C-alpha cells in the first residue's frame, strides 16, 4: 500500500513539473522574459504588444469600492487619452506572473501593489471578479469590498 501511495505521489509531482515547465512566463534569471509586455518609463505605462493594450503604471491607486474603481478609470485623462477603463477579468489574468516570489504580476510593471485589483467583469450574484497579485489567484467579491484599480486602454 505504501508503494502505491508513493508511486501515485511521484507521478503527480512529475506531471505537475511537466505542466509548469511548459508554461510561458517571465523570468529574468533564466532569460525567459515575456517580450509581449514592454515598459515605457517615460510615459509610465506598460504595453501589451500582442493584445494591443496599454496599462497605466505611473502610480498605484488607493483602495476603493467597485463603482469608484469603474469611475476612476473612466475619468482618467492621461497622455492625451480619455478612453481608459477598468480591465476585464481576462485582461487582468493575462498580467499574472507565477515565476515571481514577491508579486505575481509581469516584470514590466513597477507600481502594482501586492493585493487585490478589481476587474470590470461582473458575476451573476451581484459581485465582480478580481485578481489577487499577491497570491496569484482570482475570484469574485461583493461591490462593497475595497480593492485597487488598474486602468487600461486599447493601444495605438
């Protein structure tokens, strides 16, 4: 019985290693940097070249309830653009970076906080989706919770 449990555990570990080894991620030490995310220090934005998105990364927002996060991005006028919005859950999930130990966000970002960020994607239970860049997970929460906001717009 012990051999069966040990073999089962070993096969699970091997399968997990092969899954994670095939994942695409940014890792400066290994040289596998996700080149689709490029920081523009002069403009304080991060550009997602593959999906043609620009993320505001000049300074972190404060924590706010969901409706304030939506308004925060919609009212933004930055770099001559007024079409900023709160990202969808898919856009936020694309920013997760599991190779990092301290913060699970792409290396190009300098001002994303350890913590939870609202997405614009609503749930059917009067909740909205969020991404937790501290723990590298996503879930839903009621609109009255206070989380950070990260704004995005379509790229040029």
